[in-house]
């Protein structure tokens, strides 16, 4: 696991500014490696990780990946998609 502490925006609703979900609100749970106990790249067959692998084209291939929810659906987003994001009202 590469993140020893929770994501600084854990349990907050934020608006993504970049990536395929730009403009959407997400509730941040935590870094994916803290949620799953391993890298998203090691989660063979996990549908959330598989979807992220497809959606993250152009994002860095690293473990700066965050798990959050759009409504009731869990998704992975890259940390760079949150950069300079505003906390939603």
C-alpha cells in the first residue's frame, strides 16, 4: 500500500475539474490502495478497476487513484482530475 494516511478530501463531495467525469460531483471515500489493500493494477477482474483502466487513457499510470461515489455507484478517479477542485455546496 502506497498511502499511509487517508486522502485529504475523504468524506467530502467535490466537483471534478478534469478527466472523463469533469463537471460531475463525487463523494471521495479514500485512496484506492487503502480501500482495497492493493493497487488498482493488481485487481484482476474487478469491474471498477477494469472500467478505470479504460476511462483513464492519458492519465499517469501510478497509484494516485481515488475511490469515490457518483450517487450510489463507486468509481475510480485519478488524483489529477481533482486538482484545484472546488468543494461542492
